[in-house]
C-alpha cells in the first residue's frame, strides 16, 4: 500500500485505529507533562512562590525525562507498548494528583520532578506505530503520532486556565489538574483493553538481552558508551542550574550527592552495556544480524537540533516577543509565540511523508538545511520588523524544525525492530539534551546569537547526516523458536 492510500478515516482498519488510540495516549501524556505551565501564575499566587522557585519547577519538569526515556525504551522492548503505555498513563495520573494536592514548594518540586516520566510516553508509541505500519508508510504514520501528540502541550495551555477560572478561587488550579489526572487514569485502562502490540499473526520481537542496546562490533561498543556521555552531562548541567551559584534551590551538599550518583549510574550503565555485548569481544556478529550504530548516533544528533531547539525556543519565544515589541502584553506575546508549537499538527506528518516519498537521508538533509536558514532569519528579527512578518518567520522556521523531527523518527523503526524502543528512547533523550544545551547557551548570549548558534549547530549536524545509510532491503529478526524472519525496511 502506498503512502497516498493512508486513509485516516478508515477506523475499521486495525492499523489506523491503533494509530488514533496511540496518538491520543501521547497527547494526554503531554497534557499532563505540561499541565503546570499555563497555571504557573495561579500556583505562584496560591502558594506564595518566588520567581526562582517557579524557574526551578520548569527545570525539574524536564530533568527526569532524559533517563526516563532510556528506561522506558528498554521496558517497551521487553514487555510491549500496550502494557507499558497503560502503566505509564496510570502512574502519571497518580503523580499528577500528588502535584495538585501539594501544600508547599518542596512537595510541588518532588511531584513535578516525578512527572517528567510522562514525557517518556513518546517513546512507547514509536514502537507501537512501527509494529503496525509497513516501511513505506511508517514515516507519515510516526509523523501523525508525534505531531498530534505534541499538540497536547498547546491543548493544555488553551484549556486549563479556563477550567481553573471556572472552578474559581485560589484552588481552581488544583481542580483543573485533578481533571487531567482523572482523564489520563481512565484512558490508561481503556488503552490496556483496546490496544494490541502487533497485528494479528505477527511476532513481537524482543532483545536477546536487556540493559542496553546490542551492538555489532567492538568499535560500536565504545561509540555507544561515548554517545551516552552527553546525557549525563545534561543532567549535571540541570543540577548546576539548581545549585546555590544559580537558582539556589538545592544545597551544595545535595548537588555533590547528585554528581556522585550520576557518576555511579554511568559506571553501572557501562557495566550493563558490556554484559549485553560481551559476545562481540569473543566472536564477530553474523553478517545478517549486523547494523551500524552510527545510524543511531546520527539520529541522536539530528533530534538534538530539531526537537532540542524546539523545546528551547518554545520556552523563550514569548519573552523574546515581549522584549522585542515593547507595546505587547504577556497574553498577546504568548499567543504570537504559540504559532511555533502549533505547526506540529502539519509539520511532523509532512516530514514523515517527505521521508517515505523522497528518501530518508535526502529528506532529512533538506529539512535540517531549511532549519538552519530559518534560525538565521530569526536572528535578524528586531523591533523594526512588522509583527506579522516576525510571526511568519517563526512559523516558517518551525515547519522545518518539526518536519525534521518527523523525518528522524521515520528512520528510527527501520534500524533494528526488536530494539526500536531503546533506539527511540536514546534519540528522544537527545532532544532533551539539546534543550538543556541551547537554554544554557541562552543564559550567556543575546537572542540573536542564540538563534545563530542553533543554526550553526544544524550545519554541523547536516554534515553528519550525509553519512546516514538509508535502511534498504530486509532486516533480520530472530523468532522465539530460533529461526530468522526477514522484515522489509524499504
């Protein structure tokens, strides 16, 4: 079946039904992950929080997502997306109730940190959609999943303040959050009852070992370990931002304890990676089961400059408009900035369609080049620009950013089926790493330089993308009885 024949209204088609129920699960996980953002003013007034404490909540919201995406990716490959997604949704609802019931900043901080696990929901659906759609349709299907799911943060911004004001009083924000918790709890049960991991008669391939990605050579083993370092560095930077020398929400002793814990966790992960891949030191991996880890590394970097820059820009764009156009009020600045995230609905599926239609490497190269030029244009915006032209520039740039994200995850399910969850987890975590890097850079430079640095980083990644080998032919996977099945990857 060709991409053009993908009829999203054909809900009697099991794969289309699976796509819809899965993007809605991702949508709800994003609603809960970002449900605090539009209510921060009300929460601040209700609990008398300082501006530094509010900034701390925003940082804590993304901290756990980096390791959570790695862990959830492992769990998905082992236990299947149906069980893992249902568990994540129900767990997120419980944590959300804790956040909504908090009576102090410490309680808010704890539950907001824990709610970072909701951001790992994205990884689960990547494996689910990859199981249900053929290689020639997987790009646009993953794009629809990601685009509509990401819209959950915008939906939260548009609906939750109205719900809070409808309940009224200082406690209205709590009831708005309780509503999201109730919805996601119920849907967690619904998803478990309705979803299926694979089409009827298909095999759900699992990794031979768990604890890390299987690699195909000693060189890839060391490359894999090296590519894990930036994630730990990003978590260290987040800790530093909460230290006494910055926001000051964590005592220096706690920061040192976190640094030591990160070192210990890295050592433990290296041990697990070695345990999973000990055989590559003893004998060569059979040719039919090999894949190149550089494929994963290139996708990591591509997602760093696409989704990483999106998270960073969405965080600063309202303030950018507010400071550039001084006659705007915060509400208008926020509405103008929302266009960047709103493009997800169209851009992500478009990126997947480009990838399915025009080739994986060519599409990704074109979109990252467009992203780079987009940020170059944003770096030139000043108060002399008409507002409509500035908004048009941001939305045009965001199209390439988010279409690039769709093109990245059009490739992820085609690298190695049985490890799609883990690969998606690592690539997804690199998106958060990119956000940490770019937002940290923003604390040292002006807005124009910030956009130029993102654009320059994209050019470097564009060079790396030229080494991406497009998945073609057949992928070998091992059946439970030990026999080998070949899967078409394009």
